[in-house]
């Protein structure tokens, strides 16, 4: 079986869906090939690096946007501009279209984040409201953003896929691209493994948007050996404290953020609450039950980690924490403990989740190394448009930047 399309996009997440929607708006013939299923919510997947670090991801319609926490912040503007990717216009377009704004008052409780903000203001702690890609009028404050929003309050790439389909988008699910078909130095299509066996699709241009782990695997299998180096994952640690007088259990997660350390020390802090009991037991093991029974606040320490990881052709990957990464995590841990103490957590209740995790994977097909300033690889008409092209770790949620890159790229394709 073989079909011919103007564009083949591999993956339906933040990069792939935005690109598909904007190309379909121009009347282009677009095929999206998605390895996962068209189900909601998507299964929550924890992959592990060779070193044992948890990496959260999702496969299926909408990609990781279905399980993200709806954080909409700009990042890596200067770094991308240095490569000719200037995104101010695209950021403004997305912010206006999706009404991105600091989390709304109606989603914060007086005994929770409103109280935290008051304490931080008096103590000189730079905690602020997180910008959200969210319709607050639809939010029921269930706190389960990372499990799939049940009301559609949180924006996901599914919205753009729906619009694109109304404009003629072709999309196939359960079909894993194994290789880009390259003939005489040009991409001609993709070879896939589908429910009924091997299938090929022909396309004038192929855009890989399968994410920081899978995109380099596809490129490597297509003869681009330099793909897969320089992996970052925005390494995180979680700190917990029991807070008898603070209750954020009915708020969306990552409602507040402290970015005052980001520029100089390379980390941010963000608040959260783990409502899902199984998640909490996974994170805290035998200590979890006390936290299940009590008010608590989680502090996420997210660092801009060094791009020292690697993705291998079989899909396994390595991501060690370097000495600089450890220093940033340690400094972030100190700041997290200071914050928890400031909001009333007792010192003996503050614990750290064992082990590291990440969820923002990138630089494995970095601009300036694997793709050029037009996002094209060494193979003509083979491009990459997802978090893997980011030049370095932002240490900030990158979804809005990935979306802006996709909008910019759609314009360059004409």
C-alpha cells in the first residue's frame, strides 16, 4: 500500500499537531502518522534511562500535551534566534489564540495558594502564578491535569488535530515509522509497521516530530548517524512537606512558580499536590500514607541540565546527572526546603522523593548540529520539528516554545 502526500508528519504532539493544523489551513495535503492509539486519556508511561532515571512520556493522539500540566511559558528565545529562528510573532499569536495568562483567581483557594502568595510576598520569596494554557471556566479543580483533563479545560494538541481533520488532514494511528525512505539524497516517504504489517507512504517532504527520544531513533535508522547525541531531559527532584494550615488539594498542579533563580543558578521551583494515591506511593514508598492523610505541598525543583545524554538506535537512552547538574539540584533543594519552612511545614516532615526524573526531552536532533536553520537534516526534504531540535535545556516547560517553532516552520514551508 502506498499513498502520496505533500507532507508527511511523524507524530501528533505539540510540534506535529500545530504544524499539521497550520499547513492544512493553507490547503496542503498532509498525512500524520502516529505510533500510538487514538484513545483518551493516554496511558501514563514511565521510561527509564540506563542510569535508572524516570522519564515521563506519552504515546498516542496529542502526545505529551494530553498529560502535561498546561504550563505556557516562553523559553529559549535568544538561543533559537541565534540560529535564525525568531519567534516573537508566533508566541504572540499563540498567546492570543489560546488566551494564555497567569492561573486564574477562581482556581486558587484562600487556604491554599492565595495564602502561599501572601506569605511569600511578606517573606520576599519570588513565588508567582504560573501562566496556563487553560480555560478556567471549564476547570473543575480535580487536580488531575497530568492524567488527562476530563472537561477539556486544559488545551491539548487534540484541539488542533480536530481542526486539521475538518480541513482534510489524513491521520493514521497505531503505525510506527521505522525508517524514512531516502533515494538519491532526498526523502521520498516513510516505511512503517502498522496493524496489518509493513506499509509505505510517499511524501514530497517528511517532518519527524516524534519527540526527543523517538525522533533521533528514526533519523539514525534512516542513515543520520549524528542524531541522538546531546540529550537533555530537564532533570527534576520532588520535595514534600506536611502543611497543616495550607491546603492546595483542590487546585490544578504547578499553580505557582519561582523563577528568580533561573538566570543565575539554572533552576526553578514550582508547587504541586499529588492527589493520585498510587503516584504518591510510587514516589514516597512507606512514607506515602502519612501524606495521603494530611495536607501537603510538593515542590518541584527543575533544572536546566547539561546536554550530555544519548539516544541509541534501539531506543534505549543514557542521561547521567553531571557535577553541575548535582550542584543545581542541591541548591534547588535548599531553596525548596526554605520555601516549605516559610509556609509552615515542620522541618521533620520535609522529605525528598528518591531518584531523579525528567519529562522534557530535547537537543537530540539539535538545531545547528543535526538540523540547519530551516530545520532540515543532511537529507534533502527531511526535517525535524519538535523538542529534539531545541539547542539546550530550558529548565522551563518547553511546550509553548515547541508550538511556536512549529508555527514558524509552517510559514517557512510556504
